């Protein structure tokens, strides 16, 4: 038997399971069952038959086209997919920059999986939901204390929807003043999350982009020139995805307010700021947090999530309702507070993903204010330890603020590596898969050439960070000595290299099985 070298931190013996597992719809066998569903009771059948119980347009004309599969095959299907998945519980999750993939305590998962939580329905009577309503109410109060805002909604399903909620608040505010046509521009920066432009654009706003100055901060002179009587809002991430914090942000928000505009804070990058600075003191009228990032609830590969969105008192009446309130004796849904004719209405059904709110509540309570502050300090320490180690490498650089520390993440450039070896950041990303490591480049378009965006969070130990750095160094060394090896990766991962030529062609997209069948069958 081959002896494994334990002296190296690089996991050269890694090999991930590869099942070539079909889509679950392709596994269906007509008549096969995993469970026998009992027939509806006579009372239900009679009610369905009556026109008064269920409108005809809600009654199916045919059975839904669901997969017909036995229980063992369903179990194998999802177990195999799990084996083909990397994540924070499997690998050292440092490579997903901007996403703050931290450890999610399993006790919080167990809490959210209790029957009392799992079997609850959002349409239950308020008297039977007092526990989760208290948690929503208290979590709102914690968010207000952390941010300085006056009220939060948990309806938004994630960060982008939180930004859309802020853009909707902006529109509703100016609509209530009869200015919705004149106030039609939103300013953001190129290193803020792309959704800070995309979501307001969906709402109908014209987007004004601010580029950085030579030091990497948003160019204040360009910003001054952009702010005018048409400015509805300034929506920005700070720190931006470069890890650079704009310490003069209050000057930006003051200028917008002087011109009558509003300011929205994208706090998806808030992990290094907890207990350090707040949105209100920075001059913002609204903000959002990703509970599935900063507040430890799992990402869940795109869901469930929550983009908790808060605002100052004067914007509260425009929030999506209802909001949970407390009258001294019981918790209740307050519809009156958001009944303004200009209120934005719901951004999703009910009041957000209740188990996610519960997990965030439990995490905040377990950490306390001192623990949240320690999270920020440790996240910044981990990031700058990694930053120092990587900046000692010949082929790694980071644009802007030379000699100064980043906050919770950094967007590096591998331009030197590419120029000297022809190995791109995408090649490095694929090769890292062969060691069970995740690695992220950047949003598109690339403003930093050959970008590499890393965010350790407070979770990894020094040994974890060292292992990730040693793995990167191993791949960089391969790039100089055997570049074709890196370009041909991955070899040990789930999938081969993908043909990405159709990624920008919507005619080739199929985001659901039904869509795929219509387009390609």
C-alpha cells in the first residue's frame, strides 16, 4: 500500500466522488412509488366538488408531472449529489470571496428542525405562532441595534432582493412626494456588488457608476459631479469587494442628502464591521444584511436565505408588510404601519424564511455584543494574515492602498502569473478543485485583471489558512513548471472542464426541467 505523505499541507491524495447522476426527472418510472398517498377524506372530496370551496381555475385538469421513484432510489440520488458537493462542512471554505462562508453551528440547525418549527405554517392563527413571532420581533431589534436603523423586514429572500427592496423604498418615497419622474438616477461604484446596479435598474432607475481614484477609493470629485437634482439614491458596499474601506463615506452621504437624495448601504461585506461602525453613523437611510452570510445561517447553495432590510423611521411606512409588533401582551401582525398608499407591497410571500431568522437569532444570542465584536476582529485578523502571506509571493499582487490593511477580504490579481506562464485565474480555480478547495475569481466584468477574491472569515484556524495558502503555492509552482497540467484541470473533481461558450447566450439557458424539455426535446 502506498504510504501517504503527511508532512505536506497540500492534499495531493484528494479524489472526489463522481457519479454522473441524472436529473431526478430522468429517473422516473411510471407507476413506481416511494409513498402511497391516502385518498382525501369524503368531506374534502365533497368540498372540492363544490364550486364554493375551491375556484375552478385552481383545480388541476391533470396530475402534476412529478418524478415517480422509489424511496431507496431517491435516497441514493441525493446521497450521491451530496458526495459531489463541496461546502463549509467539507472543505476549508476560504475561496468564496464576498460570500462570507462561515461555520454554521449544528445546534442551530437542530433548533430549526424541531417539529414545533418544521411543522409550522405561516397561515396559522397568530395565537399559535407567538414563539416565532417573538423571535422575528427580537431579531428586528437586534438588527436595529447593530445598524442604527429603526425597523427591519425579513421578507427579502436574499441580498439582491434586499437591494431591490431598498430601490423600491427609494421609488415609493419620491412617489409620495410627487418626484418619482424627476428622481430617476441611482449612483453606485464599480466595486460594489453588481446587484447594487442591477436591482435598481430592474426598478427603472438609470445607473451612474463611480470608478475608483488612484488609491482605490470611490473618486469623490467624480461623485460630486454625478450628484444632482435627478439623484434618487446612492447605494454602495463599504468595504467594497476589493476589501478597501472608504473612511470618508460620510462625506458622500452628506452630499447626497444636501441634494435631496437617499442613501442605501449594501452590508453584504459587514463581517469585519460588527461592533465597529454602523449604517446610521455613516449617514445611511437604509441598509440590508445577509443573514446567510454575516449571521451564520447556511447559504444552502442559493437558498434559503434572507436579505434583512432596515430603514430609518421616516421610511418605515413604505416597508413591505405586515411587520411584527408587540402590544405588551401578545405579538401581532401590524398591517396599519405599512398601509400608506405608496408602500412598496410584498416582495415575497409571508414574512421571510422563518428557520433562517431563527438560526440568525440563536447565533446572535449565543455571541452577544462582545462576541459579535470579536467576530469582526478575528475576521479582519485572518484576512490580513493571509494577505501578508500571499503578498510575499512573486506572482500575487493586490491593487490599491499599498501598505495598508484590507478589511474582511481582498481581491488579488494574478496578472503576473498569467503574463509569465499563460495560466489564468480560471485555470487556477479549476486546479484548486483537485485538492478539495474552492476558489473564486470575481464578478464580471473583470476590473481587476486575472482576479482572485478570497475571504477567510473568523472561522478558519491558522492551520486552515496555512493549508489553503500552501495549496495555492503548489498550484502556482505547477504553473511555472508544468503549465499544461494546470490548464488541463480538474482531474480529481466531479466534473470535467465545461464549455462556457454559451454562458452569454440566453437561448441556450434552461433554468428548469420544464424549460429544458421545451427548448431541447
